[in-house]
């Protein structure tokens, strides 16, 4: 009987191993596929004006897969405010990640700079492909617990098939990178266990995850998912700034019927939806609530104070906006290290940790460090702890009551919730454990015990691991954005469980503005999946 129990236990472990060792269908290294250019137009083209089954506002992380999927059966117009990635070669390579942040913002460049009212530098994608075209390329699936807490009735079989639809086009298993291997061993030695090998699943431990950079350093992004669309049904307009959603109340219910957009010359255009068509807003955490407010959907007294005609009152538009703090240390090893993108993750429930390594640079990458930080004159490692969630939140308000091209004001209220601060303290203490590992000893400049032997760029960790007050001060004074801001048009507050704007027919939202917490440590995979998932909701509504 005892022998049988042992056999059953071993079989159970084998099943668990196979579940976590699932071989995902991933893409093969190739050039960035711009075949979709044959159905891309500049917004100045008057032939774009007309009637469509669906108008998608925002050609970013969610908007590109959504438009491509809709076009399999319907006529679709995708409107993107930014330019084509072909105009900016730096977006196409892993080495261009820092260069994109260094490039001055001239109002057209792929990286739009902004500073939150918290005083924290931040950036936003302004290019076809959106944030996937300027990000660090880290790919993972959402935390499985996220789905049950989201307020959405997910079909998990379809969710997984949708992930695969993305992954077999633009996701890769990374080759070993010297510094990433070091940091992975360090995480394990510091106690971020177990070793999960290679996996796309969000789970506690240390693992190698997917990347949208292939092993030649070529970036692949959401714009390539447009190639899955039907070129006879899909039109894409770039440099198209959607100013307002148009509504009709001629029927028994308020309905979205089209949009007004301006081109790069400042000329105004209109496009409409026909029949049971919809306007779907995928303009992101900043762009979506901004457009809803400009269109008269939002807090009644606030809109009235700006002389914006209230179309549909909703007190929650622009509220509950979140950003995950990024706290970090930088070490300067005595010998040069190779540059690397993030491919290894250390996951705990109360913090997520990663590292990248970089060559020195003479121009600061905007938002990577606070403006007060010195520039590195040698290769360095940027070692990061991210606060999950978070629980702290703020709000978005308009900076102009009529011009969508003027960025709104946004405040995130970092660490206003004490749990976020406690998670940051625990995360930074874990980075202290990492620095004390034997794995990182070769990267010390001096052979002394503890964390003192490293050369630091910027602020070092507090030396006393038991001094919570010093760590709290470190967290508050050395916070940056992880660029994962979300919220502002939440499901259950602004949207129903099918992502429809409450009280308005024919208006839906599908992007990062829809949920109050991050679905995993690096959410671009989830939001690309969400774009295609939204097609299911549209299809279901049409069949009803």
C-alpha cells in the first residue's frame, strides 16, 4: 500500500511538471513583417470617410489585434494618431529601446513624454503598434487568479487560443544572455523559488519568459497582427487624431454613430458606423478616458464646468487610474558586461523583480531614471523591484476641453496606500538579499562583505536591512514609473462585463483602461489577447 502511494505521488508530480512545461507555439526569428502597409493610408486621404461596421480608435496594443480580427467578417476602419514605425528605425531593434527614450519629443516621435502631477517622468506610445513598439518587449500571460476577480465571464479555452494566436506571430523563446543568466541564478540563491525554467505563465518563482524581440534583436509588435486581417475589409489610417465620438438619440437609446478626426494638416474628417455597428475605443489609459470626457461622457458637474455638453453622465470616467511604481538600484561592475533586455523574472505575490544591463550613454533616457541621476560612464546593471497591483490610485482630468492633442493631467498618488509601501520595502530588502549572494560577488568593485563592495550609480540601498523607515524613505524618494499605468474606464464602473459603455449603444472599450490592477508582471500579452477577445463580445451581441 505504501509503495502504491509513492507511485501515485510521483505520477502527481509528473503531471504537474508536464502542466508547467507545456511547449507553447512560438514564432521563429524573422524580419518585422510590414505586409499590412498595402492597406494603410494617411488620414489626409478623403476616401477614408464613409460608413463601416466598426471603427476602432487607437492602433496600439489592443486596437491592432481587435481590428484585424473584426475584419475577418466586417468592414473596419482603424484610426491611429501616431505615425508608421517604418519612419523610426530605432523602434525595430532591442538596442533601440534606450534610444527611443533619448529621442527628443517633437510632437510626432514614437515616444510621447509627459510628467504626472506626482512629478514622475513617464512616456506613452505614439506610433502604430502603440506601447508594444516602444516597450522592453517582456511577454507573459496573465495571472490565472486575475480572471476570476475581473468582473468578466471569460471562456478560458478561447483565452488560451487567443494567446496562441498572438504568440505564434510575435513571441519568441529568448536565447541565453550572460547577465540574464547571472540575475536568474541570483534570484534563486536569494530565495525566489522555485526554478520554473522557461514559461509564459505568471507564477511564483524565477523563470525565463517570452520576448517580443527575436534572437537577432528584431522587435516584433502588435502592428504585425494586422497582417492577420482581411485586406479587403480593413483600412488603417495613421496621423488620425480622433477628436470626438458622435452620438444619435433618434432611436430609443443613445447610440454612438461615428467619430470626428483630424489629420496632420489640421483638417477635420468624419466616419460613421452603419447598422448594428460600433465605435470601439482602444486609445489606452490616457487616451480613452480623455476621449470619453471630450465627447460628453463623464462626471456631470465636471463636464458642465468645462462647457462640455453632457451626453451620458458617469462619475467614474477618468477615476481610479493606477501606475505601478518602479524602484531600483544600479550597479557598475568593475569589468564590462554585455547589454541585455529583460527575459528573466523573479515573481513573488508582493513584488516582481527583473534586471537589464546596458552600455553607457551620454544622453539620459527620459523616464528611465529621475532627472537628478548621474549618467553612467561604464556598463551597468539596472535591478528593479515592481509593486504589484497597486492599491494606490489617482485620476485624470482634461487640460483642454476641445483639443485631444493636448495631453490631459494625470496623478497616480504613488504609495498613498500603505500596503504598496510595505510591498516596496519587502521588494527592496529582497534586492539586498540578491546583492549578498555569491552569484553577484564577481560584480563587486571591492572585496568587502555585505552590499558595500558595489559601485552604485545613483542612490544605494540602506545598509541596515531592519530599518524599515529608511527603506520607506528610499521607496518614496527613488520611485519611477514601470510604464504599466492602467484604469480610468473600469469594468463595473464605466463598462459592463462585455466592455460596453454603460447607457450607450454601439460604444465599447478594449484596452488597459478597463481594469483596476495589473493582470501580471508584464501585461502587454494580456492586452493583445484582450483585443482579440473583444471580438467575441461584438460577435455575441450581433448574434443576439
